[in-house]
C-alpha cells in the first residue's frame, strides 16, 4: 500500500499541538528575527562595467595587457625599435 493511500483515513493520529492543526513551522521569535534581517539587508542597485567579452571589466586579458604596457613604459633600458 502506498503511503499516500493511508493519508487522511479516519482514526489517523494528528501531530501534537492544537486540535486539528499541526504545530507552526516557525516561532514568533523566528519571524521577528527574519524581519530584522530583511530590514538590515535591503537590496541596492549596483552599476558595473562589462568587458566586450562579457566578463566583468577589467577581465583577466585586459589586466594582463595593462600589466605588459605598464612594464614596458617603466622599462627604459630595453630598445624595442628593431
């Protein structure tokens, strides 16, 4: 016999609590705590830049290219004119 077939038959015992009603899943204190958390963590709008490749800007490729260019600009002992 499936478990669903047995549900709701006369004489089945109900969970402990008020007559005919199961106990609540959360307490009043849980609800109050949840309200406090939601108040302390409101959503906010964030604007961010996206790279042409779809990742957050600057993507790893852009960071590497900037590093190479910065290293070349500060290195005056190398002659790249060849």
